[in-house]
C-alpha cells in the first residue's frame, strides 16, 4: 500500500468504521491485573551509593525527573547516571 493515494471518501469511511461504538474495544474497562501486566516499571537508584529511590511507570518517571521519553530510553539502555540517578528496568536491590 506504499505510495498509494486514497480518496477522502475512503479515508472518512475508514475513520467512521472504527470510531465510537463501532470500535471493538469501545467501553471495555481494563482490570487492575491487566493494567499491571502492561505497565512497565522503571527502578530508580541514587548514582553515588546505589540507594533505591522508588519505582515509577515509564510516563510518571519521565515527568517526575523532567526528561523526554527518548532520553529515558537512552539512559535505560546504557546504564549511565542521569542527574545523579540510575534508571533500570530490573531490580538492583532486595525488597
């Protein structure tokens, strides 16, 4: 379908067919267990002494530490500290 142009009528029909009650997931409420499964946690540590600070969801972590999504991803991958904090997808501490 690359490079293909569609008529405005066709595009409107596609949008209309998936909006509101026509959407198969319309009105479906996710259970807390489902939300827990899809939420990706980020564990935050102090860079100096590796003290555990807290765990955040991806969105809350980027807002809390005032960083963009791409910056957060970069520091998760390379393991370097950002503003005195280390971010990890895995637990580096014991409960």
